[in-house]
């Protein structure tokens, strides 16, 4: 299965990156093809709501920025993993910009599964991200939930956490 992971953390050696790495390694071991896009290293602007994509553009976004590299990966992906630090009870702004730009594709054609990875400072801060994941991805895009993973405080980067992520990646079925 083709898996696309959008990592919304700007910290290359941060907590989200560690969870993403473990999950991606497990999935690769199980024979899946994994692409990780660090959206913070990209220039991805917010959606302009110009509706070019739904009119003249026929599914193409008018904005010629780095999201143009992500669109083909989204079109090929069978599974989308959203990974983010929690900022103000939701995804990072950079990840939110990339998510909003999926609008151009309506539903990426091959996409059928999803998972959510979150890192935060404290507990009980996930409901904003989970609401968006459940309503926009599981329900609206009709994706099957392959799991939600969250870590906060000292649990971030713990061996137990990273083993759990690696196992979850390893256990992904086609
Ligand atoms: C702008 C900003 C907003 C944050 N907002 C929250 C928050 O609302 N709740 C929380 O528990 N942690 C919050 N944090 C802490 C991060 O979620 C936490 O440090 C996380 O582990 C960072 O992940 P990273 O190492 O992958 O970047 C915030 C951090 C930043 C920089």
C-alpha cells in the first residue's frame, strides 16, 4: 500500500518526527511504500478560495508553490497519515494549510485509510485535531481509521511509545 505521511512539525528532531520515523519504519518493514513530507520545509500557502480548481482548473490548484509536489503523492496514496504537534489544541498552521489545499482534489482517488499522530506538552488537548480528523477525513472523505496515536510530556520519545508506533506500522494491512 502507498502511504503518505504529512508531518506538520517544524522540528526535524522533535517529538512528532520521532513518532513518524517509528511508524514509517514499521510500515516499510511490512512492505508498504512510505513517503514522508515535512510540510514545514515546504512553502505551502493557505487556500485562496478562488475556486479555480473546481472551475477552469479542473482539479488543479492555481497556486504554484510546493503543494504542487504533494498533489501527485496524494493522488497515489492509499493511506494518509496526519502527524502534528498540537498548537493551540489543533494541528500546526503549516499542516492546516496543506490540509486545506486538498480541497482542489475533492477526494484523492485512491485514498481509503487514515491515521493520526499527535504530540503535545500536556494531556487532554487533542479534541480539536481529533474532531477535524474524524469529521473531515474519516467521515467526509470516507476513510477507514487505522488508529490515533498521541503522546505528551515525558511520554514523548519514550521507548514504549516508539515501539508502539513501530508495531502499529508493522501491523498495517493492505
Ligand atoms: C505555537 C505552539 C503552540 C502550542 N500549543 C500547545 C497546546 O495547545 N497544548 C499543548 O499541550 N502543547 C502545546 N504546545 C507544545 C507542543 O505541542 C509540544 O511541545 C510538542 O511535543 C511539540 O512537538 P514537536 O517536537 O514535534 O514539534 C505548543 C507549542 C507551540 C510551539
